[in-house]
C-alpha cells in the first residue's frame, strides 16, 4: 500500500516539475477559463441578476470545459515522449500511474478553482465568502469526481485515433451526476438551502465519487495492457 | 388521442428500423461469405 | 444454421401475433383511447434495450476476467441491438407523449437516463471503430461496457433529484387481465426476437473477425 502511494507521488512530482518548468499548461488553462466566463456573460447578456442566478451552473461548466482541455494533456505529454511504455515497464502496481495522474489533475484544478470562484464572484456579483466552508466541500467532491473519471478516460483514449473528439464524447455523459450534483449543491448553498436539499446533493456527489473511484481503480490495469 | 396516425407512425418506424437492421446484417453476411 | 432459421421464424410469428392482438383484438383504453396501443411495442422494446445493455455489462465482465475475444464479440452484438432499441424506445415514447402529455419531450428521470444511455453506447461503438487491434478494441470496449452500466443508478438518481421540483408525468398503471396477458406474451416474443438477433449478429462478428485476423495478404 505504502509502496503504491510512493510510486504515485513520484509520478505526481515528475508531472508537477515538468509543468513548473514551462507553466504553459496552467497559464493556458486559466486564460481559457476566463474566456469561458466572458463568453457566458456575452451569451446571456449584461443582466447581472440573471447571471447571479445562473452562477453555479456557469462556474461548473467552465471548470469542466477547462478541466477536459487539461486532461487531454496529462497523458499526451507522456505519449509524445514514449513515456507511458516506460512508466508501465517499471515493476509494481500500474494503478500508481492512475493515482499519480489523478493527484496531478487535482492540483491543477484546485489552482484553477481558487482563481475561478473569486473571478466569477466579481463578474456575476455573487458573494461566496459567507458560504466558504460548504462551498469548499462541494468543490472538493465535484473536482474529485471529475478528475477520477477524466483521468481514467484520458488514459483510455490516449492511443485512439481522434482522441480530442473521443475524450469529451465518453467523459461528458459519465459526468452528468457530477454536473447535476455540483451545480445543485452550489445553487442551494448560494440560496441559503431553503428546502434542505443540500445534504442530498452532497450525498449523491460523495457516493458517485466512491463508486467511480473503486470501479476505475479496479479496472485501470486492463486499459494499460499491451 | 384517437388519431390512428400515431399508431401507424410508432409501429411503422419500429418495424421499418428492425427490417433495415436485418437487411444490413444480411448484406454483411453475404459480403463475409463471398470473401471466405 | 437450421436452429437459427427456426428461431427467426418463431420471433416473427410471436412479434406478429402480439402486434395483431395489440392493434386489432384488444379494445381501446378507457382513458387514452387508441394511442394506448403503443404500450405493447414501447414497453417490450424498452425491455429489450435494457436487457441488451445488461448483457453488454455481463459480457464485458466476462471478458475482463477471462480475456476471451468471444465475450467481446457477444458484447458488440448486444450493444448494436441495444442502441437500435434505445433509439426506438425514445422515438416511440415521443410519439406516445405528444397526444397524451401534449409534448414530444419531458425531462422525466427515466426518459433522460435512457437518452444518456443511448449516447454512452453510441460512444462505445465509436471507440471500437478507433482501433484496428482486436485485443485493444476489446479492452477499451469492455471498460466502457462496465462503467456505462455501473453509472446507471447514479445517473437516474441525480436526474430524479434534479427533476423533483416539478410534477412528474403521470401514466396509468392499472391493467385489466387481457391487457396483462398480451403484455406478458409481448415480453416473451420480443425476448425470443432479441435472442435471434443476438445469435445472428454474433456469428457475423465471428466471421468478420476471422477475416480480419487472416489479413489482406492471404486473401485470394
């Protein structure tokens, strides 16, 4: 077990170092997320009250679009360097690769969200500060669900033709519970949870995370075989 | 409610689609047999 | 081969008999009138769709455990039938919804989950077409076959909660005995038809794989 975690953290460290050296990925991600927020505002119109009502949905769609872009990088960089084959050649459980990549994705998305939530709060005139605790919980659950399924499917599509098209095609339908759960919970938090529905959404997100984590971890070695 | 067009459309589309799938299968079966 | 022909004939007679009963023998429904006769095709087709996807799940699990390509071919056969029947279920439901609910589409959890399943399994078929290696194809497909099915309850539940603010569409569930008998008969007939299609598609897949493995250089 500790061996698995040690291998996973080695992969995480390698990916973070590569990312830190160029910072291409993270800056492209942040600009893209900002653009998505602007596009939403342009599409919906300058009606701030309406934008504020829709804030939960808009933020999560921005996170998912940006996250999908960064996911296709996670394994692609390995693929360009012929690295997946090397990673796989090391002895030990291949699940360490999934865990390491998952952790790397979580770090990137956390940085994105720390900047995205305040930016959206300013643009859509929503005050997130009074609800910080519950929002952090929901963001963590939603991000974890997105990352586990996303990392899994990007590993699956990395060798396929037309993978840029294939990844969202497989990923988005699988993410529907995350979208509904995270948006539902965020909306309830912002409205002050008048109907007491927040707990249900949080439970849904948590059970999705657990189920998908277990299934993806169990089946991951199958897609790495050659 | 009692317009028979709804029934014609429903049953019609279903059976035509299944028939088309069967014809598609038969074409591929013949292609495969020719190639063997 | 002879057994397959017989099965095909039995399916044809069974489905034909159900259709005649549903359209011409049973009296029209008290509440919904003539359109209610769509029930006898909508529900069995939806049943076949769900049965197919369950078969895909089973075959994918068997493939992951045993790594025999025959399980993958069976999963492929079931997916094609499942996608066809899911699409038909949605079309039939839409045609039935218009005169009874007044709309073509309703964000009901069952309908929405069915539509999501259709997209997932179309994705399954597209992924298969993206690889030329039978083993790689089988591994990708089995993974999607398993995850696609495991997520069904969570998807259903999430759409259910999302929708629960609104009034759910009502559909009459009470059925007299003659209706029940025809319904039961339809389930049997359509399941037989599913078995026939599945066997036929599986045999085709076997032959196609044999040709693919032989490679073009040995072709006559």
